[in-house]
C-alpha cells in the first residue's frame, strides 16, 4: 500500500480509503448506494485491512447515523490500527440548530459521532459543506477547540468553493488556529471542473485532495456503454446519484478511451479510472465504496501499478472539457498564469 502525506500536516494516509455510505441503507436515497449490515461490514473491514487500507470514511448524515454506528461496531478491537474520518454540517434533525457549522451544532455533532463510532477521538473531521450563515471564525474556533480537547486530530472540508476554502485558511492563519489539511471533493474523468480553481488552490496552499465518487456514481464502472441499455442495478437509476444531468456523449467518448487502456493494461475500466486519479496533482486519497465484497475486491486492485504517460494523455484528451470564465481567459495568458502540467 502506498501512503501519501495529507496536506501540510504530518499525517500519512493510504491512497485508498473505504467509504461507508453504503452501511445501513437508512432511506431510499442511501439504499440506492447500498444496504450493508454489520456482518458484511465486518468482512469488508477485514478485506480492507488485509490490503493495507486502514482508513475508513463516513458521515453523520449517512443513514442518519446508522453508517457511523455500524462502522464503530465493525471496528471493535481495531481502533488503534485504523484512521476514521467523519463529517458534520448537514441536517440531523428538524430544529433550527440541527444543521450548519455553528459552534453549537459542531460540538453536539462531534459528541454524537464519537458515541456512535464508539471512540474517544476522530482522526479527520470534515465540514461536509460550507455554511454561509455562520462566520468562518466561529466554525474554525470551535474546530480548534475540539482539536485542543483531543476529540479531533485533524480538520478538513468538503464541497467548498475556492473562496470558501481560501477565506477559511486565511482566518486560521490570522488567529493561529488549526487549518484544513484536506478538501474532500467530487472529481473524476467525467467531472474535471475541480481542476479549474480548487486544484491550483490546493497546490498553492498545500491542501490535499480526498476524492469522493471517483467513479462518478458508477458511470465509470464499465457498466455504461454506447448503444446499450442503461444498467438497472446502479445508483443513478435507483435515485442515489449526485450532480447535473449526465453528458452521455462525453461519457461514451471517455469509456471508449478507457476500453482501449483497459485492454492494454489487462485491468478493468473502473480500475483504470481510479488509477488515473491517483496520478493527478494534490490527490492523496480516493474514497472507494462498494455494495458488496466482490466489488470491494475489484476496486482494491486499482493500485500497485501505474498508467503510462501515453495512456494518461489518451484519457486526458478524451475527457477534456472547455472551462468556464474566467478560466478560459486565464489560459489564454500563459505568461501571466503558468499552468501546471495536468492542463
């Protein structure tokens, strides 16, 4: 297993982590992701540990706490061998203070997550989204207090825009508080907008990327193919997908290139898709999910080898999209805005 340093911190994480949003299946949305219960969860945890994946990602909103509870029980007796990441911000109730990144809600959420996970600390605590109602200073001071108390080791954010992240980093620096060391973000061959601003920001500010949905809700799993019916046993068809409507012309163009590279490497389309991400700047970790043990075994085979420069270029060209303003304008002035090689 390869380990990479997480941002400007001293923490090293495996390049793959296991996402447990499939644990619990608490409502129709999360059942579309999966419905893993305790016995299978324990087997999946052991499969991960055997492969060197000792990093497990969850969130309080996944099946309204059921994912955290099952993960906590599946990790009984293993806590000192693993890293646990969970998240707060999104709603956990109907009250006016049951959502957001206020001091009140974060402390309540952290205590509840610790109980469900049956642990005394969270290794990486993410703000699941940006709360525009709460001053970033209030959020970051509360997070710094959680670190000082020993309940949280590192903090990270998720689904922030560039200015959200930069404003937060600036506030942390101004007051000497803990900084976000990673940004858990939506990124894949089909969804490359992350490269326009957030990736350059990560390079400049030493904020690592933890990628969620690296297979674009299953679109890059190899099941979606030109001139074939859409698969029925996938997250999209069952109402559990994220993001805008799928650009199928682009998807099939990417899959055609993936098929070529998969044939050259002897790997699956999904494994090639994951391996491409691990060669992108700032990417420290991919959160891989799985509905069952066989799917997990397949995803674990995405590491231990690398695509060639030519294969990466082929996939880059097949997945390229025109940037929106101001990024297309900035790229017209390379002397003023030297662009990293991934462009």
